[in-house]
C-alpha cells in the first residue's frame, strides 16, 4: 500500500506568504517535508519560513516573481544546489481581478495572464529535470505537480471574465501536461485544484474590487452575497486546501493525473 506520508520529500510552494500557500507550506513541514517557499512579498514570507523551520523542516526560499523567467531560473538553481531534486511543485501563486469585461483593458488581461497562466507554463518546464529526477528515484510513486486553478476555471463568475479565462487555461494546461508526461513515460503526474471562495487575502481583494466596480456597497454585503451561493454556508479555510495538498504530494495519489479536485462547499453543484 502506498504511503500517505510526505516525510523527507522536497516540496516547492509559490505564493507561500499567506492564505492557502502559507497553510500548505506549514502543514507539509509539520508532516515531515522539506520546503521551498517563495513569494513576491518577501517580508510576509519570512513568517512562513520561520514557522516551517520551527516545525523541523529544511527550508529555502525568497522573493520570487512567478511571471519572471529569470526568477524561475534562480530559484530552480537554488533547489538544485540544496536538494538535487524536487518531489512536488505546487503552483499556488496568482491573483484575482474582479472587473466587468467591458471595463477591463487589454493590458490588465495580459498582466493577469502572465501571473496566473504563464507562470504555470514556465514553472514546469524549468522544474522538469528536478521533478524527473525525483520521480525516477521514487520506487513507489512519482513526482507531483499541483496547479491551483479555481471554481472560476470551471464555471463563469460575475465580473470575472479575465480571471475565469486564466483559470480555465490553467485547468486545460494541467490536463495537457498530465497526458503528455504519461504518454512519454515521464514519472511526473499533474493535477489541478479548484477552490471556491476562501478566507484569504485574495478573497479580500476580490471584495474590494466588487465595491470599486459598484457591484455591492459594503464588504458585509459582498460576503453575504457570496456566502449565500455556497450550500455549505461558509468560505473555504486554508486548512481545507492544505489537507488535500498533503495527499496529492504523497505516493497515495500515485494514480491521479489530469484530475480536477474541487473544494467549494457545493458551490458548483447547484
């Protein structure tokens, strides 16, 4: 039976300064993994790095703009020098744009595409040699890539045209990566995770953008509206996501590839 353990696995998480990324990094560290944690907000990232070290993990990390190819070259070289392989890559970094389609400029669309889509494209290409190395060294499993999409990569959202387009792209890129690696015999599986609205800074930014766009008048109104659409009656907590990440990084998920994991309290079921 394959193990649910991630002990001594080398796992990289982008966007690890807060929210889902921070919770995931700390959960994986608590479960015995060694952590590569990056974020564009290096000041906030410091707490994540400290918490992971306190939990006993070997940790490297630093400032990382996921839309910048040079930054990817630098962090992958750092992982190569420190660990020599990468058991799992979690592409968590991204941002939300809540703005009506007709009010969204081409440059705004290009910017969110660079961060949410091009980062996933570049990351797996850059990390491929280290992921392949880890997969070949793992007798009971393979390496794992987890791409954060969204429920808005599966369904449309009000004033979410640009965001939906990027998360839909991540969804299909994930499937394409998964099939290509499986058919070429590369020991790397690729899956996407689709959270619904969560108690994170990303959601707070979305609320602020809803108010700016004139969709609602107050944060309370926005939260009430969004919560009313979720059968479970609450937003996702970071811990809801981190528990799934442990499974997807472990060898217990060795036969999952090209799959979509939706965590939304029933939001997309109605």
